[in-house]
C-alpha cells in the first residue's frame, strides 16, 4: 500500500513539473532546430535498452515533456494538443492500448539501429514538399526516437494549400521517397484535416498506412522499415491513430 501511495505522489509531482514547463519557456522563442537539439540533450539513457516497463514509463514522460516544451516555445499552452493518456499507465508500451485488429504490424527494434546517418543510411531530401524545414526534418527523422515537431506545425507549412483536397494523396518518406501513407481513405478530406488539427499532427488510420514500408515498435513508435522515425501510435476510441510528423513524410516519390 505504501509503495502505491509513493507512486501516486511521484506522479503528482511529475505532473506539476510537466505543466510548469511551458510557462517558463514560452517567454523566449527559439528556432525549431534549436528546440529539438535542447530536447535531445535532455533525454538520457540508451533507447535500444528500453525494454522494461520502467524504461517505457520514463520514455513516456520524456516524450510528454518534449511535446510541451516544443509547443510552448511557439504557441500558447492552451493551444497544445496533448496525446491521450492510456487507461493503464503501468501498461505503457503493451498491447493494452491498441485495438484488437491485425494492426499495427510489429517491427523489431533492430530497424532503428545506428546506420551511416543516424538511424538511416542518408540525410533527408533537400527538396522536401510543403515547404518543410530541411534541418528540422533531418533531426527528427534520423537523430530522434521520442520527440516531434511542435503541435500544429503543419499549419505553418504549405501542406493544406498544395495538397489536392479532392482525392487521396500519397505521402512519401523524407529520406527514401518510399510511400508511407495514403489519405484520406474511407473518410473525407475535411474529416482527415479536422482530426489532424484536433491532435496537432497529421493523424492516419490503419487503412491509410502503407504497411509494406511501415512498422510499429513495441512502445508505439512508428517507423519506416529503413529506419526513419515517423511518429507514434496513440490509439483513441476509434482505434489506432498514427500521429505523424509532417517533416518525416514530405519526401518526393522515388
């Protein structure tokens, strides 16, 4: 009983610190690339060794703090779209948060082993679509496992102006140019954009994932088979929801 109380108290302390971060950091704007750099330095430990539930819980807290930090720098805290908290915090990284469908397809952690350029063989393309920031894209795609572009980043790009809203659009890996997502599928473009705006990142469903090139790791990290970090699976009442960084899927078809 005492250990449970202790855990609850630690949780409350972490939540208080978590909510206090953006108030202190939103005063001084910084570039997106600089913010990502700061966040990466703040994360300690070996991601590949994060196999225990304790490690998964630490990664969850780090990811949440990063989302607040990244968004607090460029927008009011009230506008931040936080991920849904799992029903069981002690089951982070387990199948308990996901639907009972055949998806997501699982990938081995070795997909994200170190390669020639971070977790990929090469940098992101220079001619990214939608006006996405090349430096930010390379940092998130190739040298990152937990962090993201700030919530709502896609609204600062040309994405909604350039994409054809009358048909499905294929989104390609910013490193390799391989197809990763096709959307909207089974819903309208308006529904796709509305959900993405609510959550803060382009949000895809199972039928919109090109599973030939995409996998989900045990902790929900969504990656390409070639090692590009894409985002995370954050399920909601409608099922699996893949919250993806636009900078990671702004490539040109190979």
